[in-house]
């Protein structure tokens, strides 16, 4: 007579951890602009020589203001935001370098709560050389917002008992060092921007200073009338603006 095999179902439940994140290197914001998305959705085709000559190639202030994700709710604590998925992807990438964890498994077993994460800190305007995605990796100048000092509050939900609090903390700590946020982050191998650390609580002095000085009002002012990240950016910005004016193009 055949015996029925016993089935043991492991009881699972949801755990939650709140992380207080403080940047250890500046974060470069890199949202694709509405202008670029519209061009992808309905391409205009190549510009003629006359069209290229009739308008400015770059409008630095406009590009800067289009670079971050923003919260249009005037009651929001911050004007600038990061996608919640950025932190999840960062933790998934960190799993590649930690023993006993797999990227795909982490993707199934944890998520960052909400669609967006508030980003505290005062933005500055940064102009730098980037490489285009074409075959020749054509160099170009790109203007983006950069936050020299930044902080966020990140709520992570995970599945017990497959993951536990310590394993999730280890992933977040590793993500801050080996993966990061934004452009030129360590994950891409090109830079060390967007790195972060975890502090014990919202009463951490460094965290408090960034939150209190880099909230919504300061960010809205910084996006409207930006300061410059460095002298190289300031010199290049003024040159581009003066050239656009000299040629009769709009400057913003």
C-alpha cells in the first residue's frame, strides 16, 4: 500500500526595515527628459544643416531642470526624488558580490516600498563630458543636477525566513559601497559617485543637517536659480550662454 508523503509548508511572513541613508559621495541625477522621451516615441528624423544652425545645441538650464525626478505635490517634504526601484536594483547588484545570495532571488524576496523615495540635499548644476551610445561613442556635454550632500529614508520589505534582518542590512550596506545611485556610480565601473552609508537613526547629526537644510524649499530655489558644482562648470556655463546669445538663440 502506497504511503502519502508528508508535505511540510514553511510559514513565511513579511519583515520590514527602515534605513536612514546618507550619501558618502555626490549623487548625479540622470532622469531622461520629456524632450528625449518624446523624440523616442515620435522620432522627427535627422535635422538638416539649416535646422541645426537655427537653434542652440544645448540649453544648460533647461537640461539641468529636466535631470531629476520631482514631486509635484506642494505638500511633499522634498522636491527631488529617486525611484524606489533604484535602491532595489542596487541591492540586487550587491548580491552578486556577497556569498550565499543570488541577484534573481533577491529580486523576488525583497522590495523597496512605494514608487519614489524622497531625496534630501541642495542641488548644484554640473556640466561634464559624456559619451553617446552610438558606435563611435561620440563625446558631448551634458548638464545635470548633482547633490554634493544627500540623504534619504528607505523602507524595505522582505520575506522571512528565507531572508532575515541581518542579511537585508548586509545587502544595503554593500549596495552603498559597490553599487550606488545615479550616474557614474561604482556599479558601472566608471566612477565612485552616488555611494552611501547607513546611519543608526534619524537623529544622526549628519543626517539631520542634510534633511533640515536640503528640504523642498531649498531644492525648489536651487532648481530655479542654481549654484555651480565647480569652477569648470561655471566657466563652461557662462561661455555657452554667451555664445547662444551672440548667435541669437534662446538661452533657457
